[in-house]
C-alpha cells in the first residue's frame, strides 16, 4: 500500500484538505468531517464479514471499500490518518457504562489521546485531546484531556473527571459515558474486545443493527428498517418498506453500497433495543 497516496485518498473520503500543521484546529476539523462522512455501523457482524484489527485493513475498509465500522475500526483507522499527518497518537482502552450504571468488559471501547503543539508555538508541552470518531453519538469536537471543568460541545456538556485507580470518567450532560484507562495500548490489545462484540450473544452488536452518522444539524440513524433523523432538536422516525428501499437508504444517506440487506438472526434479536443514537460498547 502506498501510504502517501492512501492518506490523500482518506482525506478525499472525508472531504478534508491536508492540514498545514498538526494543530488543535486541524484535529477538530478532521474529527468533524470524519463523523459526518464515515458512519458508525456494525453491519459486518451481520454480513458475515471478517473484522481485521490491522492498520492497513482498517484504512482499506474506510477508504477503498467506503464503509464505516465500530470503535476499534473507526478509531483504529483515524489513528493511522492522524499519525501520518504528524499528530502524536496513543490508543487508550475504556469500559462503557451501561444504562443501569454498570461497567462493560475491559477493552469495551477504543479511544485516542492526541497531542498537538503548544498554542504559543514556544516548544513547550503541547495540548492533549481525547479524539473519538467511533463512539456513535458522542462529542462532536475533541475533548481537552487535562481539563476538569465543563466543556461545551454541539452534542452537549462534557466533563472529564478523576475516577478510582487513576482512571478517568467521561460524562455527557452529567451522565457517565465510559471509564478511561490512561495506560497506552497497542491495536492487538483490542482483539478480544472486538471478538466479544462480534460474536457474543451478550453483546448488543450481535443483537441489533445500526448505521449512524452526524449531520450538520443533528444525526441520522438506520436501525434495521427504521430510519431516524434528528435536525435542530426535532426527531422524525419512518419505517422503510422492502429491501430495495433499505439498500437505497444505505447508499444515498450513508454512502454504503451493499449487495444484500444485513439481517439479525431471530435468536440474536433483543426486544427493546434502542439504536437511535448508537454507542460503542
């Protein structure tokens, strides 16, 4: 793989120019564009497609196959892009909070610690950011990793707070989203988490379908045959009829060209699953 050409193709995929410098403004722009163009989706789980946690395979899925993925795939590919553009990137593992406040499995989620130069350009310690294009409905902009106060974002008010054993909790509008382990990880460390989420009957990825991306004024999500759009705070929901309409929606609204409709096996389905927003873990 010609990485220079691949990175140029990646930037075209998300509609971005090559940044002049790996700074905070460039990181924010890249994250926003990625969220709006590359969907958070678990369709490979239901199309019997292999999920390979290897950098070239992840980038090829996003760039060449023009697909999305879940956290390991999206943040794994995004990390490659950022490093090639000059950012310093560290993979971090997190456990996602369930709706009843429990923590998920280790390596439930992958997120990125990204370092950018100091704002004054004096060569001192740079800024550290929590960048994430793989959590589904989450912050639109990178979060300041070392800030412990409220951080206002188009998606809500976020806060990074100290947690037990040196970990950090990321909160959205006061509700814990995931618990972050600060120790650096390698891509291979996430293999067990990815295997669990694509095979276990206890994982919501095996029990439901999701394809979701940000828009300039909200979010659009296709969960099986239910299309949900949120624009300027207003929610609209529509049931799609027939395979042709579902495939056309994947193609026209998410840029995914599929040769068949992904389906959840009846024994895997879980009643009451709500994927209108989409989150990893």
